[in-house]
């Protein structure tokens, strides 16, 4: 399924991508069969993060990782086409509840996104993750969507589901 700004929202079995036309933001919603503590740990433990982030075709390596309010992060992902670096700052880290951070792709260092990730306890060991990304422009947001980001998000979260089911987190 392809996502364009005009075709929003799109839905996968458990992932929804909402791309409101003409805005600088997009929102990802995904429910997990895991507690907020497990989902939070998957996003803040660098050894776990690199196992699930991104599409199946890439491998990621942490360069810097300090998931605390005021901390920084940086990682590089690689595939058959090359390496892609990403970096940012953690602006707010509230354990098991919320992470606010910036996100920058090294290939476009002037395009900084603000990402707000919220975890909601649904009970019965289930958590709803909602991540809103605010881009520097509508064009940057639309370019990211057109690049196939949805594919990488869905594959990454599918890997995370597998990790939760296997008891790795």
C-alpha cells in the first residue's frame, strides 16, 4: 500500500499513518502486545533499538546514545546502497510515558523534525504508541512520505512485535 499526502490516513493491520494534507506533520499510531515499560525500553535501550528500527534490508549501529532529557543520539544505517546517518537531541524523556526529540537525516541537515512519542497503557499488557513528527515544511514532510518511510516504519514495528512475542523485551 502506498501513502501519499492525498491518500491519508493509511492503515496496516496494526499501524496507522495519518498524513493531513497541507500540514507539516504526520502521526503514526501502533498498538503493541507489550506494556508501556517494554515499549519505552525498546526505544531507549540502544542494543534493542538497533534490532528493530527501520526496514528489514538495513542494519543500524549506534554512534551516540543518551536517552535522558537533554541527551543526544546518533546512529548510522546501512544497506547495499550505502550508509545513512541520523542524529538528534532528546528534549524530554519521561519513563514509560513520553519521548520528545529532534530527528535529522545527515543527508538533509537543515531539515530538522520534532518528534513527540506518547505511550498509552491500554491495560491487559497492551500499549498504544502515538508518534507525531512535525517537519520544517510541508514539502519536507511530503518528501519523507514519498521516500517510502511507511515501509520502514511498518517493517520495524513488525520486528518489534516479534521481539515482544519472543520475550526479548
